[in-house]
C-alpha cells in the first residue's frame, strides 16, 4: 500500500556515514516532534536527481525554513558512502541537507514507493517524491508519475504547498 496524507511514517532505520563509518539513523526518532521534509530520488548521480531535484531543495532551503521546516532529508536506495559523496558533490551537505541511505530499501518498500526498471538498471529503487511530515505524520505528499520528471516533487512545489 502506498503512503497517503494522514498516515504515520514507519519507524525504520536508514543509514548515514558518520566519523566511524556507516551508522543507523532511526527515522522515527528523527521525526518526533519536528516538521521535516523528505524528498526521495531514484538514484544518486542520476541525471534528473542530480541536475534538478537536489538543486531545487538547495535553492529553497531558506524558504522552507521560513515555513517552519526543521530539517530537509534527501533519501535514496543507495549506500551511505554514495549518499555522503553525492551530498558533497551537489553542495547539498554543505547547505545542511541531510543525505540518508535507505540501503536495504526497507523504508521505501514500507511506504509503497519502490519500483523496478531493469532496462535502465533500476531494481528496488524509490519513486521520486517529496513529503512533509509533522511528528512523523504525512501532511503533504507529492509523488511523480514518472521517475524521469521533477515537477511536483521539487523544492518550489513544496514551498508552495506549505
């Protein structure tokens, strides 16, 4: 079942790259009592994700903060090393956007946003979406129909929705 507005996000561990290597991040704890935007990409360094999706949230970081957003998280079914390097390459990490790896795809599958596209090498990847959750409950959800587009899931659309 795909996640909907009003649903509570699952309390699943995702990964970050800490000073001592990969470290789990309990998403439920990170969301508790906070207003958080999570945007998911089909893959780090892929064309639309790299040139459109991440930059849109970098551009809109201050506008989202002005709307009360405590944190912006970029999530991808990649490993924490890739997400760390990608955060540095895009400048997202330097702008304070949290880059998290859903390495096993557990979170993505739990919210029904997983898909496969073997012809382009995508197996168990995340659909492109952006959501805003307050205290772990989805208040805004913008899911793209096509993984190659970034229209309703971009930073500007999230600012407009808030």
